[in-house]
């Protein structure tokens, strides 16, 4: 369906577009009048009238029961924000309906259609229409001619009003994001000159027309060239000449003095001038008729020349954009002045050719341009909308509602209780491991400590100097060492010998080879602790596979390796998880910090739990930090209802299928792979990359999580997104880049929300443990995803706020949490040990 509104009449059309080898367009249409009182009445009355005519047309064709897509040609200056949203800037062409300017015309039409069905208490319209696109008549004209002539990239209307549109390079359109491809620009050139640039060629007659118009000072170019004003220009010239005694023997008649009585449609050729002037009550002589005919010629020639000059500027721009020596282009044209005036079209073509001798321009008259064009835009939009709908349906599974997130929070709480309970601990997936860290720093700690930070492919050795009193603070020196893959997946002995070799190198580097220092060991893998200085490795994660370590005490393995080297001795005071280290490092800065969170390659959390609830350790008094190991949340199937086919695919091909399911939905190691799987699915369905799957897209791990952060960056233009995709071997259009950006946003948002739901369960448990109505607490956070992703932290904070309204949670970014934290735990342990010895 198409609706064509741009003057005193409007049309409703049914357009059938078929592509069975032959591009074919069939049309049926009907013209309806708009009474003058509606043109100047209320907007509601106008749109109700349009909806009535639409219903009448559909009734006649017996298609009221079908929901058809509709393209709406609305030929007035509009600010478009979307294809189906257009805000009327200002009425032109004699329209003055109230309460429409500044409003979305599509919404107004939808409202009028919807309320047609109001009968008593029912609110169902008697017909339904899907308004897919609103376009300007000029754009419609270009699209119609472009269907038949693929060189058509300009649309021109010269009728009651005038306007032009053309295909501009996206890189030049600052109002729209994106640098690739082209977009049709609706010029609204009728307002050319409103800033005074045409004052030197405007005449007293142009000024008079403007002052007497409905919109003085506006649409000045249109008032010099369009059909609505050309007749009036002629009338004003005739009146002036008659007053000066140069025409009609100086005689004036009431008709000649009445605005609008000399119409543009009057044909002053072939002796018809006498008849027209007589109808105006004049008695013209032969000379009067010749002079009037000449005035008409001058006015229409000026109009055609001005129109040709501005059109030449548009075509010159297209030529420069393309960087060609000779431009071949087609202009689709519509409008009563262009089509019906005997000489206008010829004069316009001549002016364009004169000003652009190096261009080959073809003019194609649009047969039923705006209506058919609107239908063409709608057909394209409908295809794109269907694809968008298909993509949204797939992404829907990754969008979690408030209720779903509350449910995740509640399930996390249930799993936490299981992990803490002696009877249920064995079967629990969230292990809630005691860390034997029972105190956070109080500021009196001091001394030199070594820290070892092992949690990924790189590890660090640190010397940490803790000062108290006036010079309270922490000073650190560290060196980073890598762990080759063959050692990560070799034997445990090789791994710990390599670590000790690196410690030896560091001590030499610091000139401290003979000194025996207390050491804190950050070991970021699931461990069962029976003491602060004893940690049994439960299972390797993050790609480690060293044999002979699982089920062993890692502190012992480290001590044995030190003894094998026989170079130095170290006092291993504490083995801690990186999450606990993060909490302790932030606790040194903020006494409210009682929770640690890591969201990086992997994800985990810890918090200070009441000793009475930690059933695996004897004692009821005080608190102990519990290492949750929440990455395994869901391993018992409790998250299966929110896991998608993409989560299952990522899990299946991972190093540990069925394990760490929560971590695989929220951490940096897996988000890029989820995105890649979605992009693969979209491409297979023909919804992305034109349905072409590249070999690179099939490669696991190609879409690194850092690309998510880069692609979602607010300051990144789509051209840069495209270059990231090109770097990945993916040939993309501007639209593809937008889709990829959306997929990244959906996946990262879900990760941040799930992380927030888990954190909400933790802070609410602390609040309830203490019997408080309101809790103020700080969470120490570390991890690349949290720190580097542009939106992750904000979404996570919002989620915690929504799900735990009785908690005021502050998030403190840890600067070097795991290393500094391990040293601080060692410092606290040494302080407590010394106090016990006194």
C-alpha cells in the first residue's frame, strides 16, 4: 500500500511488485480531495480523513482483512530519525493544520487508524496497516525512476512546490553515524535563500508575494520557482504595469486585484491570452496580450533557469564525490510545472547542459513517481524489517528480564547455602571454600614481603614494602615472567621448578638473594584450604593441564621446588585466591571493603562470611573470607533455562565441557566466542555478511573479547568497526557493522547483568547475616573486562542496585589487587602471629 500526500489532493495506491525473472509493477489507485477547511483545521481532523479514505479504498478492493505494509509519501519538510518516523518541521503549500508541526506524522496516522475501531469498550480498528516507511515525494520519484534506470541518483519535483534529493556519500553526512555507502538526502531546497543569499536577485514582486504568504520569510527559493507562486508573480507584474498605465489602458479590475486569480496553469500561448484576461474583467488590446504572454515567458524562464542552476550544483557535487572526469547520471522528475508547462522542461535541460558541459545527464519523467516510489522504499524496508525481526528473535533469548535476573539471584543464594553446609558441600557447585583469612588490614601492618601472583599465562614476582604510621603506604617492585604452553601442560615438577627459577632471577635483580622473607602466594585456581598456608588444588582451569598437581597442596609443591634448587629459603605464610587478594588490597584503602570480585579472563567472587555459617571450619566467633568459586554456578543444570544454543556450542568445544558454566556466560575468555557463534548463525540464515561465511569466521577464538570492548566504544565510528571486521577477514557493509555492534552489546549486557545478579545475592546475604535493614558495603573489583569494557561496569552496577535496593554498594577498582593483596594478607598474618607470640 502507498499513501501519497503532498497537495490539495492525495492518493491511495495498491502496488504489486513481483520478481519472477521480470521486474514487474502493477498499480491500482484512487484520488481523494482534501477540503480547504481540513487543510487549515486540526491535525486530528486531517489524519482522521486520511484514515477514512484509506478504509474506503481497502473496502473497494476487499483487502480490509489483510495486514499490508504501507509506504507514506509525505511531501513537506520533515526531520527523519528513522525510516518510519518523521517529525514535521513546517507546513508548506497552503497547509496550516494545528498540532502537527513538531510531531511524528506516522504516529498521528497510526493513532487515527487505531481509533477508527472504537466502539463502546473495544479498541480494535476495522483494518490494520503496517506503516513501514515515510518518504518525501522527491525520494519516491527517485526510487520509482531508479527501479527502471539504475543510473538514477537524483530526484526532482517542480509542481505546486519544489524540492530535490540525491544520493550522498555517507562519509559526508555528519548527522548520521557511519562512513560507508551512500544515503539519499532530502535537500528541502525550497528554503534556499531564507538566510538572504538570494537577496541580490529577488525582485520587489518576490518580496510582495512573500509578505502576503502564509509563511513570510520562509521557502523563498520555492516562491521564485514553483507552480504555487508563478501565476501570482505574473499577476503582481500586471497590476504594477496597469497602475503605471503601461497595460490595459491603466484600468484595474477586482479580479485582477484578487490574490490567486491568475493561476500558473493558465496557458498563455496560441492566442489564449485574450480569453484569460477577459475572464479577469479586462478588455485587452492585441499589444496587452503580447506583453502578458512575454511576462509569462520571462517568469517561467527565470524559474527554469534557477531550477537548472541549483540542479547543476547537485550534479557537480555527485561528480566530485565520485572523482570521475565525465559524469553519467539520471534525474527522475515529477510535478505539474515540469510535465505540463510547454517550455519549462526544455529550458531546464538547456541550463543544466550549459552549466555542466562535462556531464551526460538524462531526465526521466516519473510516471506516478511518489506513490510507486513509496511502495518501492517500503518493499526494500519490508525485506530489511523481516531480516531485523529474524535477528531480534534469535537475540531475544540473550535478553534477560528483571524477573529472570531476580530468579538467578535467588538460585545463586540457594547454591551458596549448599556450599557452606557440611551436609550439602560435597554436591554443591558453588563450593564456598574457606580461605582462613579472618581479618582485613587495620593500618598497623609493616615490613618487606614477597608476593607471587600465578593466575594465567603470565605470572609476577613482587617485593612489597608496607609502611605504617605517618608514612603509611605500600611500595611495590615487580617483574613479569611468562609460562610457555609446554610447561603449562607438562608436569607439575617442571611448572614449579620454572616458578622458582623466576623467583631466583627476581631476588638477584633486587639484590636480595640471601634474605629470607615472608611470602604470600596468589594462586588463582579452585583450591580446598585447610589452613592459611595450605591449599589443595581441586582442578586446573584457564588452559592449565600440568600433571601431578590436582589433589596436592600447592604450597608444598612450591616448597619442594625451592629445596630442589638449594639457593634460598622462603617462609610461605599464605596462599590466597586473586579474588581474596583484590578484596584485601581494596580493604587497605577502604575499611568498608568486604567483598572481592574478578571479571577478567575468568570470573570469581569472595566475601566476609560469619564463622557460624562456615560449617566446614570449627568455631562460631568472628568472620572468615569465603572464596565462592562461583564460575561453576549452573554446573548442576540450575541455569539451563537461560542458557542458549550459543552457550551450549561454546561449552561443548571448551577444554572443560559441562564445567564453569556461569563463567562461560560472563567472563572475557568466552564472550568473543559467543559473539562469533551468533554471527555464524546470522550469516547461515542470510541475515549478515550477505550470507557468505568466510573461513576466518569459522575459526574458533578469532573474535577476541578485546574486540567487543573496541566495537562497543561510543567514540568508535562504524568505519572503524568495519576495519576491525576487515582485520578479522570479514567483508562487511555499514549495515553489517551496525548488526555486529548490536550483537556485541547484547552479549556484554547479559554478562554484566548476570554478574550483577550474582553480586546482589552476595551483598544481600551479608545484610541478612547481620540482621540489618540497610547495608553499606564496598566491593573491590579487578579484571580486564570490568576495567576496559565501555559499558560493563555501569550495567553491572545498575543491576545490583535494582536487585538489592536495601544495600548501598560502592565499587572500588583494585590497582594491582592480587599481588599487593597477597602481600597484605601475609602482612596481616605476620601481625597476628607476632601479637600471639607477645
